[in-house]
């Protein structure tokens, strides 16, 4: 048997294992950017205690994308519930700049919940990643 057939059989056997779940890709489109400058800093977590910055969650995923593209993608997510937070890091310094505790740069969350002071509750931004081609369209909000 050639190597390709062996690999195909092994892959088929893995899919047939009980409890084996297909991995998912999450496609993110970002709306409402006030400029194409800088970066998009994305944080994806299933852990409420690590929301919205992904700190102290070894399973959290962080991603940086170019703001001018307005899109990002997480590949190979196990099925489950996740929360997504995005910062429009306009000056590219890899942090959310604030003035008197108010964000100077744009922020947004999965499912686009309404929020005013502080991030929205974790339960308001949770979405299910299951199936092919999961999509989230996130609207960025600016305070200053």
C-alpha cells in the first residue's frame, strides 16, 4: 500500500473514533472601523474568568490581524462555546490605550451586545462553534 493510501486510512480511522469531533474554522468580519490604520487584536476564550483579555487561560487563542483587511480567522477550533473580544489597536502598540479609564481605541465583541461601561457580560457574547464555516461579524465601538 502506498503512503497516500495509508495516510487516508489513518485519517478515516481517526474520524471514526467515538467522541472525535471535527475541528471548526471561525471567520470574523469587522465592521465600523474608523480607520484602516494599525492592528486588530483578537482574543478568543471559553473561560469566563479570562474574558475579555484571555489572561490566565492556556487554552485561549490570540490573533493579530491588519486593520486594513478588516477580517481574521481562527482555524482548528474544537466544538464548543466561545467569547470573542477585539481591540482596534490603531497605533499598533499591542495594548488598549485609555484616557481616565475610557478606551481611546475601538473595541467589539462577538454577537455585538450593547454595552456602555466596561465589557459586556460573558453570557451576552457567547456563541457556539460547531459545523463548517462559523462566521462572526463584529461591530467596533469607539468612545473617544
